[in-house]
C-alpha cells in the first residue's frame, strides 16, 4: 500500500480482515493506541479515516453489512487511500471490481479458457476467441434465465445428460 500510494501515486480499494489493527487518529497512531477494526462502532456504509498499523498515511475505512443466503450476517471492511470518497461511492466502485473478478472466474472455469491444449499461437488465439464467445453466450442465457453462470452450467449439463440417456435407451430398444 505504501508503494502504491507514495511511488505510483495511484488510488486503491482493498478488503481487509476484521482483526486488522487501526488507530482512529494521528495522536492514537503516535501513542501506539491501536484497536481491531471489528471493535469500532461503525454503521452500515459509514466511512471514517483511520491509520492502519504499518502504514504511514491515513486511509478511509468503510463497513458494509450484508445478509448471506443462509440468513447469517456478514461484514465487509473496505479501505481506500481516496479520502474524498464516501461509503456508498466506495462500495459501488468495489462492486464494479467484483464483476470483473466474476468475469475472470467464469471465463476460466465455465468457458474452459484454462483448459487449452493448444501449442501454436494461432490455435491459442482461436481458443481464447472461442472461450470469449462461449462466455458471451453464457452471459446471454444467464440474463434470460436469471441464473448465475455456475447454476446455468449445471442445468445445461443435467439436461445434456438426460438427452444422452434417453438416446441410449432409444438405441437399446432397436
């Protein structure tokens, strides 16, 4: 973080764990009065400026509370070196980043980008192009069916297995 902030002069947004230690003010940092992030009384989407231990500049800390599918409550702590951003803006930017991660994971696992057996440059380019086309088709189906890529892939595999089994049954009857 020091390198990104000082040398590259770039902004960053990172998720941190709840046991990360912070100081709430510069005086607390100087006096080494640190406390875990989870002990701070932050409301949902509230952002405050803190000093992380080992970092020599202030960062903006934001807490996002969400409900998991199983009904449990989760907490996401985000930090940025952009001290002008509010909590909601920070979370919106993080959500865009998450979509990019979903894209990379899906194109790698669902469109078989990682399983390329090719050796030549031309066949590698063709495989990458075919994987991107497959991802686009999967995304189109995902929007229409209102399912995520993994659920859609599972549903397609189950249906193709059913069709193959029916074809085997039909051939057996001949």
